[in-house]
C-alpha cells in the first residue's frame, strides 16, 4: 500500500479489477514486462474494490447514461452515482466513452496534475 495518507480515497468496481487482471498477461507479453511484477504493483494500488451490491440500485440510470457509447461501462457509472450521494467524486479513465455519463471524468494527466498541486 502507498504511504501517502493524504491521497483521496479511490474506489473502483470489482468488475474492473477482474478485467485488468484478465488483460495483464497480454499487456506483459506485448510490452515484454514481468507479469509477476505487474501483478504485484497492481495489487499494491490503494484502490477500494467495490462489489455490485453497493451500487446496483443505480444500474438502470447508469445503463441509460451509457447506452449511446458503451453500456458495458455502466458499473463504473453506477458506482460513481452511489458515491456522489456522499462525496464529490470523479471518474478516472482514459476511456472517452464516459463523456456521455454527465459525471466529472479525470484522465491520468489530470489526476497527476491535481496530485502534483498538493505538494
């Protein structure tokens, strides 16, 4: 786990974790990277993986928001909608499909700039 205790909490749908783990072997082969190291780094990320039982009530709304781009991304949108009930949140993604979600979306560059501003 990272030592920076001032970092904002990071949440992601457990389904996203499963997709990443599924694609890491292909990425490792393509980039000639050590799969064991990739998995270790991935597991050390300070992400709170969240199951569908906590955001399922927003499935219909999330699917509707994403229907014109990629409805399969509904899980992340539903999680963000759940979290916005209690916090100011944004979706962190390079996926342009989230532009239709009516949620704040941060790219990796945006996130790094925000984090650099805290120093």
